[in-house]
C-alpha cells in the first residue's frame, strides 16, 4: 500500500513539474452519454446526503412551511438552471461556468470562476466523503476510535471512485446510474408509503399551524435548503462527453432539476405530515423517523436510511467528474499547466482526475475530517459560480447574438437578472469566515494565474 502511495505521489510531483511543451496528448473528450445518462449524473450530483438530514433541520426552522421553503429554493435555483440550459445549448465545450465566463468576460474572470469552481467541487466532495464515513460507521457499528476510522473510510471512498473515473465516462456513468437508481427508488418509496398512510388515516393535524415561526422561519429554511439544489451544473461540465449536446445538455439539465425538485417537495410534504415539526427538526435521521410512523417494515426503514450511503457515493462520483472537467477545461485554455489537459486512450482527462482525487483525500487528511472546516467556503463558491452563469448569459446575448441557441430562457432578461439578484442576496446568509476563506483562495489563485502567465510568456 505504501509503495502505491509513493508511486502516486511521485507521479503527481512529476506532473506538476512538467512544462507546457511536455503535454503528451491533448484532444477532445469522447461523446458517450445520451440525454438520460447526462440527466442521471445531474441527479447524482444534486441528491446528496442533504435531503436525508437537511430536510429535518430545515423543518425545525420553518415548520410545515418547509414545503414552501423547498418550492422557493427550487424556483431560485431554477433561474440559474435555465441560464445554464441556454448557455449549454450553443457552448458545448467541457468546463461549464468557467467556459461561459471566459467567453463572456475574458480569460482572467474565466480563470477566477474556474479556479473557484474546481476547488468548490473538491471541497464539496471532501465534505460529502466525511459524511459518507459517518453513515458507514453508524450502519456498520464500527467504533470510530480517535477519528482514525472516519478518516480512513473518508479517504478510501473518493480514491476508489477516482479509479472508476479513470476507466472512462461510460464506466463512471454506469456506476453512477446504479447509485442514483437506489436513492431515487428509496425516496420514491418514502413518498408513496407516507402519502398512502396520510390519505388512508385522514389525519393532517401536523400541518397546523403552517407558519409556526412566521415568514422569517420559512425564509431561513429556504436559505438552508437552497444548497440541496446545487449540482445540476455538473451536466454542463461534461457537455463535451454528451451526444448531440446542443439538445441533450439543456434537456438533461432541466429534466434532472425537475425530478429532484419533485422528489424534494414530496419528501417534505410526507415528512412534516407524519411527524410533528419540532420532533423532526431535532432528528439525525428524519426520514427513517417519519417513515416509522407509517410502517413497521424493518427492511423498508433500513433501505431508506442506508440509501444515504449511496446518495453520498454518487454525489462524490459526480463531484470528481465535474471537478476534473473544470481543471481539464482550464488547462486546455492554458490558464493552468497544459499537462492537466492530457487525454488517455479511453478519452479520460487522466491527470485532471488524479489531481482531483488526490486533492480530495489530502484535504480530508489535513483537516482531520473536520466537516465544518472542510465546507467553510463551499457555499460562497457555489453562489459566486451561479452569479457568473447568469451574468454570462446577459453578456453573451449581446456579444454572441447570432449563435444558434436550441433553447432560450423564457422571460429574458427578467429571469437571469432575478438569478443575479437572488445569488447576491443569499450571500448575506453566509458566515463571514466562509467569505474570508474564499477570498484567500481567490487571491492565491490570482497569484498562481500571474505566475503561470509569465511562465507561458517566457516559454514562448
């Protein structure tokens, strides 16, 4: 095991030290995914462990009005999803918000967004991996002595998924489809069984009062729940690996978003209907608690609860896919070392995938699995990315008016403007340490950008 780690470290050191002219292969990615394959990756990225825990916490803020919290959060996120859908209909390169910002505002701002976005994927995957480790230890009953087990499991999971990603997008997509199928089935069963119980018993007393903490409580729940909708943009990151991307990327993006929104609202309706919001708001396993009211079937209860493991695994898989494609896209544009744009015979950006997987593991080890520390800048990075997606659409409508768009945002320019305003407004709900941490990362990125720019100039 130690020899493999040494070899991997040696390869990464050599990789970082290579210059631009040392790039062995730089080509286009292979198109293997159809609309449903891309949508599945989007669903995998959106539905993480959040719905299995976050819905309960949000219920504690909003009460039964958490149903509206999910609806409002979904509508706000949908504004950016629509902007992404239009942009992806005529910009079919890998890179998502990085490539959109690059074309709209130039190389520097493209780099800033891409730098933040790629790290956001890595940080997010690190946090999700720690969450996976927590669920794994809980369900297996392994004693987490001195945090060692938590860290080992958290590091092992993304490394295994990195190896799967190295095999190719088809293999990664196949694994993702299996994981997504399990968690969508679990959430669907939760909704069906819960609704049947509610309708057959006719007891809806838990829905009253609907606004126990007023509109302030509902909007607090909305701010928290908003981050359960992120992940749809992963589809635009893999646009270059989707067949007929002008049509399939925007369609799969909207399809994934709508499926997840329906599931989220369905879960919230059943959850607060079955259990008093004060109780559900303090539970670590709100779905299992709520479902236990409707059924005593142990298999079903554990299946829904254990599906959180599959949810975290598929979300990490999608994060590695998205993060590596963000790195690949920037490397191909030469804003970071071009060797990271190397493509394998299987059509995989090998070095970008390796860097992503290694960085996820490194963050977990350095922070000792401190979930709060790992996730400190995640929310800011997401809002910044969404902000620039909407701004890019406004700019590219003027800059590239003749581009053939197979999808256009309805109610333009109102939709992207509302997207910009809502992202800016939600920043005020973030903690200052998250903004400071993100600012430090951006400054480091600008320094790296200027260094690489001079290095490239001298090489020429």
